[in-house]
C-alpha cells in the first residue's frame, strides 16, 4: 500500500513541475522566450495605441473624458462631412503628385550623382540638407517664401517687371495646394535620391562593361540593367516615401493650418484639429483610422511587389 | 454692469498711487501685511502647481513673476509656475481635471472653467471679496466666471481685439473719425482700397484674429450659431446679411487674407503695407519700439456697431480656476485674491502696456489707460465683450465650435467664392448640430 502510493504522488509532482520545466528548457519554446521582449515592446508601443485609436473612433470620447460606445456614428457623420472628403481628396492629390515627382527627380539626381563628378562626396552630403533640416524650420522658411506680402519670389518677379501684384501663394486654394506640394517635394527628394544612389552602387560595373561590348546604347543600359536591378530598392523607397507623404503633418500645420478654406487640410491635420484642438477625440480618431485602409493598400502593393521575383531580379527571370 | 460710485473710483485711484511706490522690500512688507489680514490662511507647507498661458509681452511676465515671488515670501507657500502655449492649455487642463492630479490652478483662456465645472472649486467668496473692494465686476465677468450662482473661475483679465488704423490713410479716405457703424466701416474699407492703402482682416485659421472679427460680424447683423437654449439657429436671413457684408469687405481687402494667421496682419501693418486691421495692442507696442512713424500715425477704435444696434465684440478672456481636488484650497484662494489686489494688479497691467484689460470696474482708473490716449479704447473691452458662446451657454460645446473654426470657415467659404451662401451656411449648420447634439 505504502509503496504503491508514494511513487504515484511523486509521479504527479514530477508531471506538474516538468510541464513548466519543459516549457523553460524546451528548445522549441526557447525561440518564443527570446521573442517575448520584442513582442512586449511591439504590443505596448504599436499594437496597443493602434487598437486604442480604433476603439476611440467608435466612442464619443472628448479630451479629458472617457466616451461611450456609439458604434459607427462617427463614420456615418464623416460620410456626409464635406470637409472630411476634401481632406481625403487633398491627401490623395498631395501624396500622388508629390510621390511621382519625388521619384522622378530623385532617380534623376541619383543617376547624376552616380557619375564621376569633382567634389563627389561633398555634393552627395549637400544633397541631404533638405532632409536633415528639421521639418518645422523648413516649413517656416517656406511660409516666409510664400508670404502674401513679403514673398521673396513675388518681390524678385516684381523687381524684374514680370508681375504687377504679389502672387497669392497660400491664399488661393490651388496655389496653396501647389505651394505645399512643392515644399514637400523639396524636402522628400534627397531621401529618394540618396537611397537610389546606394542601390545604383550595388550594380556591378562588369554588367555595364559587357553591355558596352555588345554595343548597347545608354538608354538600353538603363532600361535593361540599371532599372531592373534597382526595382527592389525602388519598391522599398517609394513605399516609405508614400507613407511619409500620406501622413505628413508638420509642413501643412506650420504653413497653412489646413487653410485657405480647408483647401490644404490633410487627413492628419484635420484629425489633429478635430481631436486635440477642438477636443472631439472620437471623431478625430475616426479620421485617423480612415487613413489605415489607404496606408495598408500602399504597403500591400509594395509587399506583393517584393514577393515577385520579376520585381526583384528583373524581367524574364521567373 | 455695476454702479460706478465716487468711492470706488477713489479706491482704485489711491490704490494705484500706493502701488506705484511699491518695489522690492516695500512690496514684500505690503505682501506680508496683506497675508496677515487676508481672509484665507494658507495651509502649512502648502504647494501650488500653477499653469498659465505663455506671455506675449515680456514685461507682463516679469511683473507676474515678481508678484508670485512676493506671495511666496509673504506666505511661505511654494508656487511652481509652468507656461504653456495657448493651444496646449486646454487639452492639458482637461486631462488634469479628468485624472485629478498634476495641477492645482490653471490660468487659461476663454471658457476653460466651463469645460469641467464639476472639477472647479467654488470661488464665490473670492469673487465677492474682490467685487466689493474694487467697484464690482463687469457683466461679462459674471458670464465667464459663474456657473449657476457659483463662481467657478475668476476672470483675471482680458485682451482686446479692436480696430487698428492709420490716421492719415483714414483721413485721406474722407473720414475725420473712425466710423461707428458697419455701413461707414464698409465705405471706409472701399475708399482705402481705392487709395491703395488697403485694409485686411484674417480669414484663415487664425484662432485669435479671425474668430474675433468674424464673430463680431455675425453678431453685428443679428446672426447667431445657437440661441439661448443652445438650439442651432445659424441658418437665418441675418447670417446671410453678415456673409454678404464680409464678402463686400473681403473684395476690398489686401490680397491673401484667406491665408492669414494671427501674425500676418502684425507683420503687414508694421511694414506699412496694411492700413486697417483688427488686433490687440501688440502692433502699437511694437511700432513704438521699431517703427515710430507708424506708431504716431496709428490709432485704435471700437469695433463698429452693426444693424443690431449694440456692441458685439468678442475679446479673449483669461480666467483662473482652482481644481477642487487641490490639497491647498486656502492657499489657492489667497493667491487668486492676491493677484487682483490693486497693489499687484495695477503695476502688472501697466507692465502689460494695454495688452491686459481688467474685469473689475475700479481699475478703469489705472493711468495706463489715460497716459497714452491711444490705449484708452482697450480699457473698455471687458465692458463690451460677449462670450464665445454668443447667446448660448458657455461650455464644452461652445469651446469646440470656436476651436473647429466653424464660423471662420463659413465666412471664408462664402467670401472666397467656394460656396454660395446656402452651401456655406449648410456646412456650418451641420457641424454645429453635431457639436450641440
């Protein structure tokens, strides 16, 4: 009797402790343990705020006061809000136009800088300046450049006798859109240019030598060597560029605050105005949440693009 | 408005005479005597965390710090002052109100105490003490300070937004004095444009200037966002009249006002490109330093009165509140009263050079208003101001409506021709309904 019970109890104890012990020492689990800190950080600083933001968009929360669940009310209201739709239009216009030009100008600059130039290192670092200057500072500089009364551009053109009255850069809706987009391009081109330049330098010179021997023209070399080998970098750089442009806030806020008559309000600035300045946290969160589908689409395009070997290694290489 | 007797006038006057002598040790002596006699005895080891808006006039801040230091020395209370920009005051105060920690007092703007009246300490005894001693409060002070019968905030001061104009340009346009009604005002604006000495008022997202003058324009024509029961009434023939009036003005403004922020008109006026605008006294103060010729040629005037027949100005009030969860209620009350005592308040307002105006009627006698006649109109702003709520109740909803630029955007939409009157009003109506639901 006695002999029979003791081993079973022991076995139970052993089984209980070993489950935990096994978890601690099991090699398959070990990997998860090492990932835990990263997972916690991701959850605490990314997933939780994102989830909270989405949750807030379903409530009528105000600053300093928790809200109640109101379902889709915020979204239904936004659906009929002309300012919200203007902000979506502005954001898309801003992102698409700026990204295209940034890509074109960036690629052009990268190709130029890839040539052998005197003072190459110096020029390459100088190119980065717009990217390095704090955004708010460059925004304020542009705000002066675009000032209705004191614009340096208007002043110069006036002195040259080309115009009679000052250009209304930020007071006219279309001028204001163009002006803010230009400022964004000015700021964003260096990032594209330098990253593409890094990509260009990984292209092996022997490919160009072979092409030269085959009698390829400069255009053919670009089209069939440079461009295909650059595509993965382009995909990454343009994803980032689109994301940065889509979520831009500082430039607009410092220059126009979304004016004139909301013509330059982006989703990010409108969300801030409604949520923080006017205190309607729920509605502001709904505007911010409405940005997510657009951002996901942009990420998906480049993600699936990156998966395709065609994109990675050029055509005819499946 | 409270009666203005000879006694209160004398009180204000003599108090000022005494105050001008108080510096350094004298100020401390007086502060100590005051602390002995004051009805509020600060708790032992009390500490006050106070947040205030970041100053615009340096001398004002210096005077404020001097006053706080005198209070600290006289009472032994530790006061920690933090400064925040206009835009950050409201969100931060709201979070403190909600979490119940971090600050004891906030000196904020507009209707701040009304955003969380349940979290504000009852300051009725302080208001009564000050009102009795200094000639009573203006009507606007009661609107800003009281919730029901209780004072939940003490309106310390207000900063006026009034007409700034160039004298010679106005005279050349055929006006001997600044027009007192909106019709004359429109005539003047047209004439100024013709003479190439244009007027300009912000129609961009300028939280101070644009809100101030466009609410004035709306109210001057009898339009209102909401009625006294907070029912949305913006869709009215009066609003249409106001829209047309502003459009007529806008067509005669200097180009670019749709993009203006709060600083734009200051820059243009000081550069001699703008001849008529709405602003605080800051342009004049800056001109006296940097552009003497402009300072000599400029003057200020009340906002003209519209068809409704009475002043409809909106000025920025600065109320101070104490949270009811403070551990040092007596110390906070003492500090509030201390700030507004003549010996403190008069030199402080003098240092602000007209940037701060009073809500206590006896302070009309502060020589800052008469030493330079160009400052005088700013003396009366507290007597002429309405609140951002217009006819409606002052609180969270009114604060949200003004922060979301509903009125500003409505006028800008129509004036710039982006929407017709019906469309501009419809957008504003829909937004207001949402906020006042």
